[in-house]
C-alpha cells in the first residue's frame, strides 16, 4: 500500500510540472504589455522600465521560467505584487474559509445526491425515478451564482435566516462559522448533488440486477437491509469516483461563490489577483488548486481498497 | 418483479412514458431551445425597445405591457437585453463547441492512432485537465483581456481536453477491431483509416460530448461575464445582467430573475437534448 502511494505521488510530479508550465505560460504569453496594464495609462516610460526590471520581466522568457520553476520546486511561489507578501503566506492565510466551504458544499452534494440516487434506483422506471432525474437535471443547469443570488434574496434579505454575505473565522465565531457557509455551501453543492445522484442511480441499478441481491431478497431480508448493506455498499466505488471528480467543479465554484458572498478565501483572492493582474498570485492560486485537486483524487483512488477489500494495490 | 406493489395506473403511465422517452427527451430539448432561439432572433424585429436605449425616468419598473420583463437601473428594457444576451451566449456557445470539436477531436483522433503522438499529447491533456475548467477559462479570459474573441479562445482552451480524451478513448477501442484490419488489408492508408473508418465510429460520442460542451460553455460564459471578465457593459450578456442587477434585486427582483432564468432554460434545453442523444446512441440503454 505504502509502495503504491509513493508510486502515485511520484507520478503526480510530472502532471504538476506540466500544470505549472501551463500556469506560467498562460500568464506570460499574452497579447499586450502586462507592465503597462499594471502601472496604468499615466505612467512614464521610465516608470514602466523600472517596474519591468523590478519584476524581472526584462529577462528572456526561458530564463524567467527556469528561475520561477526552480523556486516553485522549493515551495516558493514568489511575492504578491499587490499584497506585498509571499504568495504561499497569502494563500495559507485564506485557506480556512475555502476548505470549510468545500467541505460544506460537498456535504450538501452528498446529503442531497445519494438519497435521491438511491430512491431513483429503487423506484426504477416509475414516475419517482423520472422525478428524481428531472430534479437532478435542473440542479445541473442552474448557474451557481444565480442560485447564490436567489438564496441571498430569499433567506438573507427576506427571511433573514442567514447573513447575506461575509465571513467570521472559526477562531472568532466558533461553530457559528457555519451560519456563513450554509448558503454558499448549498449554492456550490447543488450541482455536485445532481452529478452524485445520477452516478448513485446508475451504480445502484447495476448492483440491484446482481444475483446476490436476489439471494438477499430470497432470504427474506428487509428492503432496508437489501438496499443499504448489500446494494449501496457495493455501488460505492463509482460514487466515490464521481465525488472526487466533482471536487474540480467545486473548487472552481469556490472562485465564483466566494466572490458573490464576499468570503475571504483562496478563490476570492484569486479573482482579486486576476482583476489586479497580480501574476505571481494568479500562478500561485492555479498551482495550489491543481495540487489540492490531484491530492484529493489520489485519496479517492486509495479509498477504493478500503471500500472494496478485493481491490489491492501493488 | 420489483415493480410489484405499484398501482397499475402508475405502471401504465410509466411504461407509456418509457416508450416515447428516448425521443421525447430530444423533442423537449429541441423545443425549449427552438423557443428561446426564435425569441432571440425575432424579438429585435418586432419589439421596438433596443437593448441599449436608456430611459432613466423608467428605471426599475416591473414587468408591464410596454416592458415585458421590466426595466433595469438605467431604465433599459430587460426583455430586449435578455434577447440580445441569449444571442451572444448562443453565438459564443456555438463557436466554442465547433472549435472544441474540431480541435479536440482531431487531436484525439491522432493521439489515439499514433502512440508516439499520444505519449506527448496525453501528458499535456493531463496537465490541462488538472485545472478545473472554469478556473482555466476565468484566468485566460481575464489575463488576455475580455471581449468575445478572448472568451471564445479561453473557453475552447478549457473544454477541448475533455473532447480529446473522449475521442482518444473511442479510437483506442475501435483500433483493434476487425473492420479496421480489413480496411488495411484492402490497401487503405493511415489517413483513410483515421478519417473514413475510425472517425465514423467516433461520431456518436463526439455529438454527445459536443452538446455537453455547448451547455457548459454557455454556463461558463455567464460566469465569466458575471465576474466581470467576460462580455463588458454596456453590451448585454446574461451573466453581466445578473451581476449588475444584484445591487437592486431586493427592490426589483425581476432584474436578476429573468436573465438568470433564461440561462437556466437554455442550459436545461441543451442538457435534455444531450441526455436524449446519449440514450439514443448508447447501445446498452437500447435494450
């Protein structure tokens, strides 16, 4: 197992390097002059040249890239142009709300998606099935920022159940932090719930057709025992896979939702960095997102052997 | 067997529904899209208010006979702006889907067929797919500057890797089949094998992936415009309208509900169509 994990971790390195190359070139090969955009229209030629030297942009691109990649390998993502602090520090300072938001979002995704999928599979080819599938389809088609706005309007402004925006860290608000995360979490979790429901349904349908389910029914087990310990447990693998994949959408969603709800997380930081053209910070946020995504998917792969002991890794 | 216990009526309705469901999905999807497209195309000719006409005295008016969907904070007509926004969304969606299909599809065909190319292309695709699509799109659109052309480039960049993966996977499954070998036996060259033998077999996954790409591109364009890195004011876009309407939504909810609802309807139509097409093409579901 350890052998497998270390092999997989090693295999992540080339992917991360390629992603880093992509992150670097997206921000460096672009039409227009970034320095001009940064210093504004009224800057003199001298100021532009000074800024260019300060950022090291007067060096050839391959040289800059080499230096940058070397620093990234050492865990140094450079210094933010706008915040004047190291990019790694800026990201880690804003990690708490983003991670909590992702957890709450995933919670909604799972809590809505799995039961919906199980019901659809149990009542396969009935109106209930169609209803569950149609509901999940609608969940997949509403833009997350639109749900967010509707939630703010209904539960924030009109009913005043939750704060309309903002965030208080755990150290200050304790478990009260949840109040700030319910609406944004639901907004990004809804789409995941739709994906999870669909996968749960199809995985359950595969399993429910198996002989051992018929055996379980023939033994006279209650429907509950047939569905949960027999069927659901055996259809967990594809469900866990889709949960891992949907994390990508969820991480992407945090960029938008944190901005809507004014939550000071990594996503809002990244959007601010983009609007301020803070290149080191943009590159840093991109690499951070990729690493988190790849690590979670590695965890998903490892979890297979816990879910299904037949799967052994060498 | 497991249906025992349901009233006969429900079973009968369900069975009837199942028989036409496959085509029904396609019909419903197309109907929703057609309705929206026709509205968006015809509206400017029959509806007298333009999307950019400012009438401050009419600001934040609710839906009425003159302003079907009400007016925004500058008194501009929301229906007219929504129609225009739909056109922009569809235009971007169609071009992105075409580019993604052509570019991603070609890359998938070639990398599935030639192992050496695959070794390089697949690594790059791995690297690109490690980024959440929307994040890639936001970053490219923002860094390269907003505007329709850059959004199209950004979204194509974000969505082509998935198409490449899908096509590559079908090529790999088709390559060892006998009809490819028989083609080679009668003297077909690589070019002919790829485009006349393999491409035909990949058409259905390509079509299905393209409809999903279309829907995702429209959602993503809305998100980009919402965040202020897509289509810029005063040019109307559905995402941008929701974003600028946010400040007034507690006194004038229609300002966000109509454009937001229309995005949802467009994407819903496309997703239903995609589902219907997938059911139609998937041999496993045909039984």
